[in-house]
């Protein structure tokens, strides 16, 4: 009887234990990679206003002069390579072809006549040298050669007339988009006159003017930031690709920087601001950190960084302002200073106050 009571108690305890919820798993502590801030940035950021333009653009023009009969595209239209953009009145060119054909036929008839005369003179001189002279034979030969050259010239004129007739169709040289249209039907245009501006879709660049007292510090490959005011002050990264060797108006040098990212909203002609880090001193203390340490703030030109707090083993989000780029490092200013431990990887997965552990031993904070 006692055994049954003990067995019942054991079973009851077992059933009660099965009904309890298991304890929650321990919270995973993320491991982060960090650096110690110590390097002060030297230089100052300059902003230069400019406009966005395509990296590949071309002015399209007819290779012959004439009256525009038809315009088949408008500004903003996408075009394929070889597509007809505009057409000239073909009638004058067709008449030129007809005239050239007639001139060729006439020249061919004259050369046959000259050949017959030359052959006759040679035959007579061979049969009876006294019936003609060697000088007459030579004169007939020269006339024949002259008429042959006339045929070659007439044939070349016909080829040119046919080529000009083909050029009455203005074709797109590559796939792209029409940026500007400067022609209307029934308008007279001249050979080489710009009719359309066509650009290849894809990479964009910003074009600015750099004053002569700063141009010596600008170089091809120099990192740059491009801010787009019309797109919510969006900031993109790029690099200088062209530095003119000659100044234009107001002693300023044209400079172009290619935008690294592509976005359908970035269109030619919109305003932009190019920021370059030039030698000098910052207006306020700035420090260099890897680009990977920055967490962007939506719609703003500033960013966040995460600073590690040793006593609590947590990270705190701090707003900073980018002052420029030096290679793959960003010069930032804010509530940071020498000795701060900054997270440099995986910042998009962190939150303010989150507990973390360091991937590797970080030197203790120092004075700089």
C-alpha cells in the first residue's frame, strides 16, 4: 500500500513538471568589430554647385543640308541604335541621283565613241601608215583616256548622290534617350547643325567649376560626395574623373565626378553639390573612421555611429556629420573624441543600448 502511494506521488510530480513551460533561451550577445578613434582628420571640405549630366552624350546632326520633312522623336523618348529620328525632304536628293545617272550614261556613250575612234585610227595606221599619222593615233588615244576618266568621275558622282540620299534619314548611333530636340518639321537645317542631344542611359556624373586657387588640390580619382537637394538631400559617393587643364569663364576649371550609384530618379540637368576634401584644417575637430562604421540616416546628409561603453558592455548610437572622404575613410565630426571605441562592421544590425561583446581585444582608451 505504501509503495502505491509513493508511486502516485512520483507520477504526480512528473506530470506537474511536464506542464511547466521551458525557461527562455539565453539572449544572444552579438560580437562586434571595433577600432579606437585616435587619428584626427586634416583638411577641409569644400562644396561646389553643379548639375547632373550623363557620362556618355552626343550631339546628333544631319550629314547633308535640306528641309526637315518629319521628326519622329521628342525629348525624353528612349531610342534604339539605328532608329530613325528625323527625315529630310528626299525629292531634291532623288533628282540628284537621277541627274548623276544621266551624266554617267552620257559619259559611257562618249567613251564608247572615243574608243571606236581610237581603234579606227590604230587600224588605219597599221594597214596604211600614209593614210594617217602617228600623231593622229596618239591624239585619239588621249581622247579615249580622257573619256574613260570622265566615266570614273561620273560614277563617283552617282555614288555620292546615292550616299546623300541615304543620309536624309537621321539615325540614332546608339541606344539611349533624347535629352533635347532642336528641330521642327519644314525647318531648313545645315550639315553638322545639332538637331538632337542623345545620351546613353546608365552612369551619371556631376559637372562643376573649381576656382583657380583650389584646382591644384583636385586630381583624377579623388573621392567625392555628391548631394542632390531635389532628392531629399540624398548623398552619394563618387570620384573625380575629369580635371580640365584650361580655365573657362571667371578663371574656373571644369571638373567632373562620376556617381558610383545608379538611380532612375537621377536625371540630367538636376542640381547637385560636389564636396571635396582639400588640404587645410577643419573648422572643428574631426576624426577618421572606416566608411563601414557609418549607419545612414534616412533623408539626411548626416549619419550614426555606435560607440562601445566598456562598463556596461553596450553600444550607444551617436549622430555625426561627414566632413569628407579620405580614401576609404570618412572624416566625421560630432560627440566623439580620441579613445572612443567605435563599431566598424554590422552597424545596420545594432540598436541603441544593445549589449555586445568585442570580437578582438581593443587597446584601452588613450588621450589621442
